[in-house]
C-alpha cells in the first residue's frame, strides 16, 4: 500500500471473499478489490476490513453491514492502514497470519458516502454456498451454542463457537474437528448413499 494513502478516506469497489465474521462490536471480512480500482489507487488485491458498531452496548451495525454476505459486490468508503498486531514473544502473531494469507492492508468501513450493494452474486460460489448453509443452521437451530458448533462442523465457521466451548475442545483434543476436519465431515455427508 502506498504510504501516502494510509489513513486517507477512500472509496473502493470489490467482492466479499468469504464468510463475514460477526463479533461483539462489529463485523470482520476479507474484500477483493476490483482490478481497475486497485490499479488506479495502487492497492493490493485483498484487504481485511471491519465494520464496527461503536463502544456503547446498545450500538448496532449500520443496515448495509448487517446484510453483508459472501460473494456480494460492494462499494465502500474505507480508511486503510498497514496491518498492526501486538508484539508478544511466543504469542499469536496477527501480522504474520495476515501476511501468510496474502493480506497486506487492513481497514475499516466508513459511513460517508453510504456503502452501496452493487451485485448480490458477483463471485466466490463456494463461499456463497457456505454462507447459505451457515444461515440455514442459524435459522433452524434455536440453541445459539449448538448452532455455532454445527456451523463449525458443517462449513468450518468457528466464529460463533463460544469461548468456553473453544477451551473445552482444545483441552479435550478435538479442536481440529472444528477447523480442519469439518470440511471433510461435510464432504462425506454429501456423498450419495
């Protein structure tokens, strides 16, 4: 990312590349910038964005961000920066994780001009299918904790697994089922009988 645009307000167009991850204060997702926009602004192909509701307990995400789905094409106002993570010896290295995933720029979505949905299905068909399966699980399983575990097993989305469940799975040695084996479980479940 060119240093002169770090912290500047920009408007980018691109596609949500995977399942948006809902957190207590907002939403995180990967965004593939349109090649024409990318070339003009000197931006990388893939960026990590966040949409935040604010710090008040009753704050809510703006409507467009609540409707964000994998494979959609959006126009977003953003403020970008180089990835930053805490430097803890022997701890998790957020910058390295992003680098390994090909993400060299992070940022957050602004609200002016308003985000605009340009296309409902612009790419990433596998991710759109994962989104539909995850949404169906959340819509049909009343227990949120169970829905989070089922979504992790079915489509590898670990974002809704509560902290105490994560600790339990790690301590019992089955955490790999939620991250790696989940897609294998789905693959075998889809085989004809």
